[in-house]
């Protein structure tokens, strides 16, 4: 068997603590480079909420908007991205192999020599101000409201963009202090996937980063609130968007895969339990989807749907009844269908280095190494008994949170009662 037919990954850790993961792909014709900094919203307080996203904007756009190598790569057709999550910040470049050296050099410049000058900070402050206004006025904010309902007003429950009032407090001094504390080799992972030679990449990354040093720091662990809530966001519309969520296992928990298979069986596309009961049998909704989400310290499942205002009570009753049935576990045919769907999704993702990059980085910043073949083999080991145990543990009233876009909190509570 050709070794390149399966996952093949080189991992190295430099003396300064920097991790490097290289995944050569024999038939790839592009290369994806990513820098993942273990710094996100979960590292913020209410007072500093929004600073990790603000930093990402300033660091990335200083290079993107200047006469830099990153700007040239964009002009040459490279795909450059930067985004902030609850637990890490990602900067990435996907390009043709001829630009591999330039991609690495541009990311090294970006992460090691950021600019926090006043003019740039004020430019990004205005941009993010508009971003906050747009985001909070649309349904795009519902996923973040779900995490607020699940985790409270701290750590994972804080909004990525932060409140508008915090935006005015960010300046060169606190951005530089934040950078010195969190943007360090020991909290950074560099990932390269695609058309590359492994040992050659390691040498070039070493040349660019081996002398990157850091000062000693003490970072407090994230804190959580464990009382899920009901949140209502009233509107004048007769349509209500319901986001029903349950706390679940973390990325490192052995229950993660059974939990994800339960979510797929419950609400992933045509033929899922909720599709059949809420759409096909009762015509209460048009679309419905259940999605598992995992972080290094927690996880959850979100069930998203829209319905008419006068149908909310019935929809919630049917939904919770279907949840209760899951306490008996999936049957063999459902489990096999869910396994096949998830396996197909993993293989499709694996074929595209750019799509695979965030998942690889997410595992890496949490001390794990993602091998798609291992994930697929682990899915095959999940039993119907596993799904029953996991459903009883996680899918119950103690872990339930609901966000309703279109109802007040009182209306939502009356619909659940």
C-alpha cells in the first residue's frame, strides 16, 4: 500500500515550543498554510471582550492593506483569511506551490512583526463598529446567543465581536500587552497541508521562527456558568427562528463521536428524525438542522428551525418528544446511516486542504492530532448502547437552552411550560 494513500503527517516541536504540522499530499496542486494562535474569546473577561477579534483585524489588515508580500499574494490570486473563534485565532494563505516561500514569509512577518500604530487602530475601530451593528441586527447573531444561553456571560458565552462600549477602550498599549502574553511560540501552531515536501518545509519554518522567544506568563483558565437559559429576542414578524441547544461533550471527551452521530440522526437532512416528524408528518417547519459543536473544554448540539408564531408550542413539544425517544438509543440502520454520512463528510473535507485546515488547527491547539482515518475507524466502533448512554447523559432538561428570535422571553417560557 502506498503510504500517501492514508493520512501522512509530520509533527515537530522546536526548542522554543512552537509546533509544526506538515501534511504532504501527493496529488495536491495547491498548498494551504495556517498559523493558529491559542488565543480567543474564552481568554477574555467582560471588560476585555472583543479584544482578540480586534487584534486579529489590526494584525492581519496591517499586512493586507500595505505594500507587503501578503498583499502581492492576494493580487496573484492567493486566498488569504483571518478569523477569530472562541478558542483560537487563525491566519492562513492558500496558494500555488510556486508561492510557498512567499506564503510562509508573509505569515512569519504578520505574526512576528505586527503593527499597532494609532492610525491603523482607528481604521479598524471604525470597521468593527459597522461589523457589530450589522451582526447584531440580523439572525447571524443567533449562534452566539445560543452560546450565551449555554455558557453564561463569560468565556465561551461572550460574543466574538464584543460589546460596542468595549471597542473604545482598545489602544496600542493594551493590544501590545495582549500580544506579548498570548502571541508566543508555546501557544502557536503552524500547519502546512498540500503540495509540499515535509522535511523541506520543516527547515524553512525553522529558519523563519527558531529565534522567536517569549517572556514568562501566567494565564488563568477559562470559567463557565453551568445553568442553561431561555433567551427571547422579540420582533414583529410572525415567523420565529428557534435554536434549541443541549450541552454536550468536549473535543477531548470519548463521548464526542456518539454525540455527533446522534445529532446527524436527529436532524441532518432528508430522512432524519426531526425532518420526518416536524416537516413530513406535521408540516410545521420547512427546514430543520441539528449540528454538534465541540471546543477543547465543552461542547453542545444546536437544533435550528423556523416556524409560525402560533406553532411554537407544538414544535417544541414534538421536538422534545423526539429527544426523549433518543434515550433508547439509535437503531442499527440509523446508526449505520449516520456513520456513512459523517464518514463521507470527513473524506470530502480531507480532499481539500483549505477546508481541512481549521479542523487540523482546532485539534492541534487543544493538544490533539487529527487523522481522518482514525476518526473513521473510531466511528465504526460506536454502538447503539453508546448512543443510548450518551443521549441519556446529555439530552435532558438540565442541559437544555433555547433562543427564540421572534418571541419575548415570557412568550418563550409559556411555550415551553
